[in-house]
């Protein structure tokens, strides 16, 4: 007879669930291995049979095919049956970001140690908010951040936390900048009393080409988008230093209160890097917070040949880094660094059930004190496993390879009369250009159509963007396996599509 302790409230033996969870029992371990093997086999098949970055299925056709196949089931089904259904619908119609001709967005191929770490992360399922939920993981993240901070060049007073990515990291930088300013300027505690009325006068400066999350963060922080002053860019798409100085003068005359400058180390379109050292000097003179969004360009900390490009990064008060860009990690793997860890007090809250103040008195480290998130993944493990197995030397060579490929792509396009290259000397790994056939009437339409043709025919995944109101094409090279031959073939496909369009081969 089964006791009430052995049954749940609906009368089912608890052991009936054993095959659905990873646990120390034989049935759980065997089920885990079986399911991982099935998924591995299916993924190997999908990757092996992929002809290009995408199958070419149009959006509405894909949407309809998924709606017809997907539904919620009431009863258990074999994993293999589900994977068989998913193969032609979900798996094969996903973007093959690891394909060497997938060069559209800031979307890198995941390095194998990162993928392996994802399995460990999911299986262990540590939540990084309190030490008793993530005992070893807490100290792994803390130590890795200490070492990465030194790699960037930050002082011993620095600290950091892993985040979901650039948007969250930029938000944290501006949140701390706002509250530090209120404490310094008016001895005002925003956490306790909200925003003071004088905050209507505050301003934040950034490049007109800064990431949209700057304005988004400022609006969410209660200051309104009008508090963001966009500074014009120079011919190299960098924040114009003279305009910054003139803006400071004008703001002083207007009685405004600038409290932060956001520099961009790698804009989304051009990979341009603002003059970080000069901006740091200006901020120090005026006692302003400098946040550097290095979500893209921060990957050069590993570079052997190009690290000089990020000189001045270490002078920031806060920094955004994304290892799921030029660190080749699976999404997500962002990092927020803070020069002075004392500023974390501005977002720390204590909950008796989670991170009581007594824990701090006893020296127990609860990482929720440094994050705007509560539940948070053990993403630090991906970077640690990569650094432990690949090493910084080879990782740096991978970064350098992508940089060299961008320079090569720009030089090849520059030599061809049918193309106009916007950034002839790429700062990072993006190349913005336009196909300009002699007989075209609407250049923007031609370029938009070319991007769609290459994607829908599975030839290549490239991006499109806007320059002065016109549509341009863009390469974003983040795959060190991409070769010069791949670049040549993609350019040839663009020329082929353009020629066929000019000759009436495609419908506009």
C-alpha cells in the first residue's frame, strides 16, 4: 500500500515523474542522456544539410506553416516525434548564424565551449541572486569579473555584474549616473524620496549615432527623451568633440545641468568609436559621469593588433560589454563594469528572505545587490569555459581575423565602380555600402530588393540600413571562419542580382 507521503495530491506516485527530470537517480540520468543524444543527432542533421544561411521561405508562408503544425498537447509524447515535426518547420527555418555567409547583424556564431557551458548552465539551473542559490557560481562570477576588469584596465576599486546585454547595461550605467548626481548635487536619495524637481534641468550628452537604448533608458528613468542631447558626428561618424564643448557652453548659459556623457565604442552601423580619451578628460574637468557603451567594440580587449583603438576605455565610470558579439558567446552574455563599486549602494535593496543585511555583516556575497535583475542566469560560466579552453591568445586572433576581413571587404568594394562605400576604412567589422548601377532610377529600391533576394534565395544574409534617407547595404562580419572567398562570392551575388534586376530579371 502506498503511503500518502509517497503520493501527490492527485494520487500519482512521485516516481512517475522521474524520467522527466535530471536527478541523481538512474532513470533521470538515462533519460537525460537519451534526450541530449536525440537533440544532438537532430542538430547535426540540420547543420549538415544547410545550404545557406536561410532556407528562403517568405515571412507569411513561414508563419502559416508554423501555425498549421504547432499546438499544445495534453498528454506526453516522445521527444523524437516532436523533433521530427520541428525539423522542417522550426529548425531548418532558423537563421544559420554560424554559416560563413551570415554577415548581416551583430549576431555572432556561438563558440563550442559557450554552447557546452549552456548545457551545464541549464542543467545546474543556478539563480545568481543569492549565495545559497548559487554557491560556487557566485564566486566564479565575482572572480571572473575581477580578472576581466583588470584586462580592461580598471582599478582594484572596480566591480561588475553579468547582464542580458547592452540595453540593460546602458540602463544601469545611466541609472547609477542619475542617482550619483542627485546625491552629489543635492544630497538627495532617489531610492527613498524619488526624483527632485530640479531634475527637469538635467541633461545627458551622446552621439547622434548612439544606441537607441540611451534615449530609451533616460525616458524610463523619468527624465524624458528631451533630456538627451544628441551631438553631431564628424565625417568618420564619431562624436564631434568641438560640438561637445560648444554644447557644454550653451547648456551652462541656459541653466541646464548636464550630469553624464555616453560615449560609443562601436556604433551599430559603422562600428565607429567616439574619442574616448578626450571625452574622459572633459568629463573629469567638469566632474561628470562618463559611461562608455562598448557592447560592440569592447571585444577588442582580446585583440593583438587593434586593441589600441579602445584607448581610454578604462577611464569610464561605467562600461557596457557584450561577449555575445566579438566574444563569440551564445546569447546572452553581457557585462556591466563599474569603476567604483561603492556606487552599487544606489541600487541595493534588502529582502529578509533573499539578501538580509545580516548576510553582508557575515561577509556572505549576494549578487542581487549589484543587479536590476533578481533571477539571473550563470552566464559567466560561458566566458570562463571559453577562456579556460580557448585562451585569450587564440580568442584575440579570432577577433583580429574578423577585423581584417572587414578591411578586405571594404577594399574590394571600393575597387568596383558599381559600389559606393560609406566607411572606406572600417573602424571595427562593419562595412556600409550602396550598389549604384548606372541605369538605376531608384537606388534605395534596388538595394532593398538585393538584400531580400540574397536572403530569400539562401545565398547570403546581409543587412540593410539608412544613410541620409537612402537604403544602403551592410556587412557585419563576426565569424572568424568567414574567408576572403566567402566575401568575394557574396559581392558577386550582389552584382548578379543587380544585373538581373537591371535587365528585368526580377520584379521590382
